C-alpha cells in the first residue's frame, strides 16, 4: 500500500474506527423487531459497515439494513406547505433573504421560486428561528401554490419509501444517523404515518417526540440531552465527523419517479469529499477494517474512550495528519453558510 493510502487507512482506523465499533454494538442491541435504515449522507458509511459485518458473520440483525437517500432539504421540499412540517422547517438557524431560504433550505430552483412567489417577498431578509412566525405569515398566502409546485417530489418520495419497505407493519424503522435533534426521523414519521425509532451518535433531545398522532423515539449512543456550546466537544465540533461521514453523491435535493417505476435522484453541489471520494473510501475502509478486527478478537471500547479520543483530534493541533486535510469540508447551505472548513474554523 502506498504511503498516502496507508496514512488514509490508518487515520480511518484511529479516528472513526472506535466510534463505529461502539455504534455497531448499539445497533445490534437495538435491532430486534426493527428495520435498520441508514439515513442521508452519514448513512452511506453506516450501510457499508453493516453490510461488511453481515458478510463476515460478525453481527446479528433480524432484517438486512437499507440505505435511504434522503436529506433535510429533500424532505422540506417534499413537505413544503404542509402545516405539520413548516414549523420544523423554519425552526433551525438560517440568515438571509427569503429567496435564499427557498433555494437553500427547500431546494427550489430559481425558475420555480420566481413562478410561485412575488419578487417583493423574495427580497425580505430573515433570521431564523427568531423570525419564524413572521416568515410563516409572509408565506401563508402562497403555501397552496408551493404545495402544488412540489407535488411530483412528494409523490415520488412516498413511492420511494414504500419501495424501500418502510411501511411494512412488521418492521419498525430504526433510523441510523449522526444526530442530533432527529429532524429527518420526525419528518419521515409524519410522511409514513407510523411510529419510528432512531439511534444516533448524539441525541440532543432523547426520548419520545410527538409528531401528530405518532411518535419518534430518539436515543443517543455517546451523548444524550446535551446542548450546543455547553462544553460537549463531540457535539460542538461535530463538523469533523460530518465532513467525513458523507456519501459519494453528496446531498440529495430532489427525486422523481420514472415511467418504469424506478427513481431519478438529483444532488446538490460537491464538497471536497465528493471530489476526492477515492481518498475518503480509504478512510472508510480503515475504519471498517478496524471494527472487523475488534469484533473478531474481542476488543471493546467504552463510550468514554471514544469521547476522549475525539476530543484529542478535535482540540489539539497537528493530530489530524496532513494527508487527510483536504477531506475536511462540509456543505452547510441549509443554514445559509455554504461550504465550511472545520479545520480552519476550529484552528486545528
């Protein structure tokens, strides 16, 4: 193995391996009666992890895991105008114009926006969640038109979820994701019209959350009930995990059902990890190889071990090797911030 490939593989083993090992143990413990559903960009790595563990007969799951190509942007687009989802869609941080909000949070294209909303409204600026009630008031006269606009997305999404088996009454979905408040899980709970479970690295609000007449149950593996900027390094500097735990295609922003019953997927812009995905795959391979070795030889980590290890990487300069620096960028368009480099943000 070449020196750079070895460095990428070894970094995956030490940085991601212990966390994925603990996470796999927790998934196995929670899996009875559940369908493991690997969500969004982060779920791509979790899906590969579970597949390799199953092939090596190193994990026992009652149902084969699935990978679900969703994102907050896709779900907010599909549910645009739905009174049960709009407060959730407008409840997260955002700063910018209404035009930017429609484009970045709801994934609308410019021609869709200008054909549905008046230019005067699009020029207004807002800061969420502070202006949530005001934005809802601005959009109220246009919600029916927006709902009609995204109807093809909404219908395709529901057909996609059915094809993936998420409406099987004998298999309660167990959503697998990095965290934190379970927004994707809650929207899916509403769309599916059924109770769901979620297992995350971090759950900021664990327990049962009511979504209409149904419930989304959230559980965190490494932290539960923690808040942002309250001293939890794994949460406050979680962008390091988010940068790496991504998929080769990036963030999905729209879906259409084809005439043959299949689906066409549309994705947002590429971050550095998509442009250099062959390098990120080496990181994943190192992490998953480490999990396999641990399970074969009875090696275990405590949650405290993983927390301490992450804190070292996330706070001390030069602990992350130069060969992987180019992989640390993340698309944060949903908040209006664009591409973010956590290495620069955290000065490490």
